[in-house]
C-alpha cells in the first residue's frame, strides 16, 4: 500500500492536483470495549483542484474499523459505503 500511495502522490504532484478532505460528520456505530474494537461511519467532503480545471467537490461516506492499542485508537480498516447502503 505504501508503494502505491507514493506512486499516486507522485502522479498528483506531476499533474499539479491539489486535493483536500474534511470530515463533515462522524458517528460511532459499534463498540466492543472487551475486545478493544470499534466501528464508525463518517461523511467526508473532498475538494480537488487541477492546474487546468476548476475545483470539484465530492462527498463520500466511509466506514472505519478501529482497534485500541497502548498508544490509543488506531485505524484497522477503511472502506467506502455505497449509496443506498445503511450502517
């Protein structure tokens, strides 16, 4: 995954693309304190601007898995929630 992320970042820099994301809402959808796991759903606003184009805004819903570690809660999974799918 790191190799892919570095390649994607290089391609975006080459094209002059600027992308920003902001979590607009989030809610805990599951918590297992005994196992130290949690799930949450969030809505994210993504703004993308290219050198040649005008800004574009997209909204995504994401589901995240979390695990409690000695250093705090860490992300274990992240996946889009398709339109029309509930929690």
